[in-house]
C-alpha cells in the first residue's frame, strides 16, 4: 500500500515521539544503574571513558525492555494530539476508517519490532559479553593499572595493597599488603620493592627484601618471617587462563535454538534455555500488542467534549498488566512448559481483541451511570473543600 501524506505525517510524529521517549527513559534508568558502578573510578582507578564504556554496554538491554512501552507512549501522544486538533474527526468524515488510520501506526510498530528483534537476538547478548570481557580485562590488569602510588587499593573486601612509588621499567617501591581472604589467618606483608610477573602459571607480585607477619586464629603471637624474595599469587584476579563460560543471557538467539549438547547449563537446567528463547521471541510481539491496545482505546473519533481520561487510563493499566503477565510467564517457563502457550495466548488474544475493536470502530467509554456518579462525587468533594476553606 502506497503511503499518503497523512500516513507519513502520523509515522513521522510517532517515530519522533518514540525516539524522544526511549532516549529519555533509557537515559534516566541508565544513570541510576551506572551510579552502582562508580567504584570503577573511585576504588579501581579507571578513567571516566572506561566507566562510560562499561556502563553503556547495559543500554541495549534497557532498550529491549523500554522500547515497546516507549512506543505505546508515543502512539498515545500522537492519538491525543490528533484528537485535540480534531484531526481524527476530520479524517473520519473524509472517509478514513479507524482500521485505515491504524496503518501508519502499524508501519511504526514494524520498525520498532525489527529494532527490538535485532537487539534481543544479537545486540543485547553481544553487549553483555563485551561488558563482562572488559571487566575481566580490568581485573586482569589490576596489578599494573589499579595500584596507584600513595593510595590504598582495595581489590576486594579482604585484600588491600598500597605502593609508595612506581619507577620506570615496572619496579614498584614501598609495598604493603593486608590479606584477610583466608578466614583462619591474616597476613600483612611489607617489602622494599617488587615487580609484576605474568606467565603461564598466572600473575604474581614478586616481593623482595621484606617481612611477612601472619596472625593465625587461636594463637596469641604472630609469626614473623623475613624474606629476600617472595611471590604473592594474584592469579585469582585474572581471567586470562580461564575458560570463558557464557551465561544464559549472553547467548545469541541461534545458540538458544540449537544449544550445544555438552553445555553444562543446558544439561542441568534446560528449562532456562526454553524460557530465555521464548522471552526473546516474544519481545517484538509486545510492540504490536501495546500499539493495538492503545489504538483500540484512543483511536476512535470523538468530539473534544468527550473525555479521553478513562480510555487513556484503561489502556495504560491493560498494557502494564500484559507486560507483568509476560514477566511472570517468562519466569515460570523455566520450570513449566505450560507457561509458554499461556504467554503467547495472552498476546494473541489481546491483539485479536484490539484489532476487532479497531475494525468495528467501537468507542470504549464508561457507562453513563458511572460518569454521572463520578461527577456527583466530584461536586460533593468540591463543596466540602469550599466549606472547609477559611473565609
């Protein structure tokens, strides 16, 4: 079907509103999530570019969830704008039926659904993989990058290292280590100098000319040891020699459809693969359902005297109810196969009912008795407010 000027106008308005909403919501949520990783700069000595790079890897995952809701908000805004300017009534009077008016919104929905599918099938798992890989590289380089002269670097909750000076050639002067990782003992090490060594066996901080003080549980006196050379194992803070194992959320869509037979996650919990696969497949469908529900409530022609608050509220409640049911089915699908047809059944029934309402041109409004009762309650409340107000 060839797009008319009206179709292009509605499509442009909807996609512009969608872009503004999705950028705004994603930005706000991203900031709240990024603040949790602020210790990348404060305690691990990373630059702001590294901080922004790692935290920005979470944006595709956020867009995957936010995009259908943002499209619903954009469609609601566009329909409200058309109704406020009486454009829906004019188009209806010119012979444009509600189902024909729904076509440009369908174009916008296809665009957003393709975006959601691309993110869910490839971009989101790829971004999670890169974020984890980046974090592993930062941890692996903790000896050379995080240890800053004159400051205490807390590598984890039970290990603190401080160096006095770093000289050219990689030599480190004035090393202090407080190691409490073993609950049965506490080790404090002071060394005059040392170097970082990485080999096939792991990463080591080679300490020279120092003292080691070991406090063991149930012993009153510490054990003191003077050493000329001591290798402090830091291999637990590197992942170079470890086999990379991807979690269920880091799998591409084809890895979920055809999982490796020797995958330990698939062997022990195959339900997680099933739940993740159908959650990815259903993600683009939410865009169609949300837009259809919104249009079913707000797309019919009405005069400016008719209130749209009831329809707007009902569409929002119904959209969030469908999404909540989808989350519940995704969680339950890991243990029960029945949750999968229920999830698709909810989406299909809501989409079919909404399209039928649009095709018939039905106007969803509260009963007249309910409107009159609400008006009476409002008037009574206003009278009470006026009486209680000081003269």
